[in-house]
C-alpha cells in the first residue's frame, strides 16, 4: 500500500511540471469567431492574424474541420464536409503553412465562395484549425517524452442573407444543489436553420406573486442541430416553492419562453 502511494505522488508531480511548461507561443490576434453575410454566388474575404510571442521561430499549419457539439459535453472536429451545413468546401486558405520569426505577426488570408445554389438558406459553418508544429526533440534522454501541441479552432460562419428559420426548443430543466447554492440548468437545442445566441433568463416569483428579480445565464452560440446547457444561479432563493418565467431571447423579436414551478428543498 505504501508503494502505491509513492507512485501516485510522483505522477501528480510530473503532471504539474508538464502543465507549468505548456504555453502558447502562437496567438490568434483577431478573434476565434469570424462571421460573414452574403448571398448565393458572392465571394467574401477574411484574414487570420497570427503572432509569434516567443523568442524562437515557430511553424504553424492551417487546415479545415467541421465542428459540432451537444449539451452532453461532446465536441467533434470531423472531416471537412461531414456536416450537412458545412461551408468547408467553400473556403480557400492561403497559405496553409507559415513560419514566423520571433515576435513576428503574419496575416493568413482566406476566401469564401458561396455556391450559386438557390436552395442554400440559413447559416453554414466550419473551423480553420491553427496548429503549432512542435520541432522534433533530439535530446539524448531515455523513456517516454511528451510534446504538447497548441491548437486553435477559428470558426468561419457564413449567413445566407437573412434567410432561414429561427427556432429553438427547451430539451430539459434540471434543478440541483451546488457548493454555492441552487442552480437551474436549462438545455436548449437549435432546431432552426440559423445560428442563434440566446440570452437565457428567468424571473422568479414567490407564493404571493411578488417578483424576486431576474437571473441571467452566460450567453453562448447555438448552431443549427447543436445543443447546450445554460446555467442560472438561484443561490439567493430560500427553501420553498416558487414560480418562474423562463425566457430565451434570440434577438429580432425571436423570443421563446416557458413557465416553471421550482421547489427549493433543504437537503
């Protein structure tokens, strides 16, 4: 038993050392989300601005992936063109490989050519992966050597004009006790054709119908066919029964709501 404890302690120290030595030598300077609005047959151009913040030359490769996620924690970066709403085939990146001198900033251009297809509607997207290339380690050391690769996923979003439906559904509500108090998790799924960024909030009322204020969750994007958790902090509520009006505001008069009854128990 004593020997096993020693092994666990050593493992923890090694993990700590690797974490301390891991840092991003390449930064994406102009954001990880790029949105473009166009119609069929048009061309849009964009750039990805990279900076080498180290004192050594750094090489970077850029390549494409599709991107999908769900409220269950699944995140996929699939082969380009896997998703029905992938725009990966519309995008040309130039260059796809670049070496940056110390402290150098480089601009990588991309071009989006929207197909002249009348059936296109709503939002299409994919990601450009920006991956630093780790030089081979030629040090004469024994054992297993771990190299950490830093990657960014730059989301390239194309909206076909103002077309496409906006529609979300409430999949699930879960009231739970956390360290800081009660939390309401709301699962939303985008069942429409356009990207939405819901502002999720709930107004709480006590048994007398008196409002106890509005709580808002952190906003996040929902692509068509994806789902996500939105967390509402209800730690200010005491034990008892309440009612709530839950709102998911997607902008442009697209507002979705649900009435809830909340029973806060003293577990």
